[in-house]
C-alpha cells in the first residue's frame, strides 16, 4: 500500500509540473539588476528554459504559438535566491526537507544554497536536480550543496575534505567550534580540491584572519560582532586554548560584552578590510524574527504554521518553550548592532547576500526571504541593492553570473512577475503574479495550489 501511495503521489506531482513552452511576457517593465535601472515596457521572450529575446513592447518578434502573459503595469525580476537553507536533518534523522520546495517556489525563491549535508545527501541533491531538469519536480534549483568538516585532528580534517570532494560537495562548510589548526588544514585541503570554504568564522579567530586566509563567506555575522567592537583582542584572548563546545560556550557568554562594545569607527575599518579580502557576508538577519515569534504567543497562531510538515511543529514548539527572558534581552541588544554592522559593510561595498537559515524555528521557508530583504533595507541598503543581494550578487559569488541572476538574453528563465515595483518598496517582492521556473510558467493560481498542497500534506501528517 505504501508503494502504491508513493507512486500516486509522484504521478500527481509530475502532472502538476507545467510544460516548457515558448512564452512572451508582453509590455512588462524589466528590473535590470546589473545596470541598476528600470526599463521602459518591453516584451520578454522565453523558450526552452532560456530568455531568448527582450524586444520593444509592441514587437512582432514573438514566436508563433507562444503563450502570452500580460505584463502591463507589472515588473519582471530574476528569481530570488536563498543562500543559506537546510534541506537535510542529519541530527534528528528525519526525512529531508523537500516539503519546503513548494513554499520556496510559491514565494519566488527559484534557487537555494544547501548548507549542510553528507555523502548520502549529495546523492539526493543529484536526484532532485535531475527531477527538476526533467520536468518531474517543482522545486528551487540547488545551486550549491556542502558538507561540514571538522575532524579529530588536522590530518583527519584534511581527509574529510577529500571525502567530501569525492562525494560531490560543491563547497566545504565549517562551524564555529572548529580549532584553528583543523581549520587551516581544511583550507589547504580544500584549495587542492578547488573547493571553496564557507560557513562560520571560527570562534577562536578574528573575522579578518578568516577572510584573509581565504574563507569565502561568513554566515550569521559570526565573529563580526567581536570584530566591530573595541575589545576583540580581549575576547579572543579569553577564548585562547578552548575548543569545541567549551569554545562556543565561552563565545556565547561574551556576547553581551561584544555588543555593548560596538565601535562605529572600528567597524568601518573592518568593513573596508573585508572588501579588500573579497569575503562575502550572509547576515541571516531574519533569525531575529525567532525572538518576535517567541514573544508573540503560540506559533500555531501564525497562518503559515499549516504549511510546515507535521514533524516540524513539535520541534518549533520545543525550541520556543526553552526561550528565556534573558534570551529576549540579548536579542533586543543584538538587532540594532546587527543593523549597524550590515550598514557599514554595505557602505564599504562588502558583498552581502540574502540567506535565512530556514527552516529554523520561526523562519518559514520562502516567506522568510522577503523578511530578510526588508531587514536589509532597514539596515541601510536601498531596495535595488537588497534585490541584488538576492539575485546578481549570489550569481557572481557562485560564478554563474553569465547564466543566472539577471533578466538578460541568454539567461535561465527563472523569473518572478510582480504586480508592483520592488525598487520603490522592497515589500513589493511579495506581490507575486507569476513565477517562471526553468521556463515553466506558474501563475498565481498555480502558486496558491502549491501552498494548499503543502497545507494538506501537513494536515495529513506526511
């Protein structure tokens, strides 16, 4: 019976995937994220998953038989990218988080970066990618997927990098607790394998040391609070000799000191140095919404709660049950400092990319990307700059800006049609009229059906 039910589910999913076809979005305003400008009304032609032409609104170059989509009064942007998600549950051994796929797509998130897997996960990523390309699955592109490395010794850490490369990892992920000796062995082994190293700047090191040594991205502003304080050297000295959980516990205990010692001038100097290093930042500011959720009553009161897979409900509730008054005080202290740090980094031209850490408790896949965009604007980015942080900047970081990240001829047809201008108000990225995923058209009714399907599966306990 289980096999029959599974086959029926797959058949229904396949039937729901729209076919690829020639599409003409007529009379639409194109948001040019590369040149930072808004076009006059144009007609954008899509065929076989690519943008094949961008012509005058009344052009006669539309292919015969192309499906026309009325773009009058609407705005076309590249598909949005979430550069920090988790599709696997390695600790709890629960099924993969493919339940998030419809939530991403319905919110215009057409691509993600998976931040922690293992060898088995890489095989699953390959299957998802093939299913998307074959028209068998509605899901965001998994632009990159990584394996976390620590190791019992520097040599063991290097061997883990080699194993991750063999398994097909696109990058190596490091966490805060990795000792400096292991981390340097990871960097060296990854260089030999031509694999980037990303993740948490190690808690025993300065952010600038990590950036200058070649760690290509830093997540969650790890070590940025210390680096932008007047007491970084003191904090790091107090952590000297600590490893693993003891190191992370010490860092967490020092956080109020680091936040209280924020120094604007120091942060500006650090930001300029980060720009020179080339390291990108994925601030995941939306994690602050965990605190809003914890203070706002039961999570089940949120209308998005019903979209979560059923096994997420107790996980979120348990997390929030452990939230203390002290946590709330620290969160209130953290948010304004995070905004100042992101503002300084942006002014210094540090590459900033959108990421959410979904599905962390309180962080709804897909929906949270729009919250992150709004928080970036609150932190000093213009709406256009925030939009680039979710489109072109990730494409450049991943080395695919020639194929994705902007609305141009020859680019992948991963697009979002909006009913209002996001460069005037970033909240307009939520006003989604349609999504093109690999050239497959999903209208508003299709997107709503995806969400309802997710809710039905959650209610059924699947």
